[in-house]
C-alpha cells in the first residue's frame, strides 16, 4: 500500500474522530448559578398584542 495513501487515511480518521467528539460533547451545562427568574423563551411585554394598547400578559 502506498505510504502517502496510508498517511491520508490516518489523517482522515483523526479528523472524523475529532468531529465525533465535538458532536458528542456539545456545550450544555448543568450549572445551578445559570438560572434566571424569567425563562428565556417567555414572551416579553412588548411582543404581541395590539400596538398602543397596554397589555401585560405575565
């Protein structure tokens, strides 16, 4: 087998393993200090409703 082809195969395997590790590890955290009083996906007071009307849906 060609030595250059073997080296290319090893490099390709190394890149594939690094890619798989990057997908598996992710960037999620379970830190309790990162809790907010208001969830990130709750609607804000200025979102939705009729313009000019004071409608607070908390």
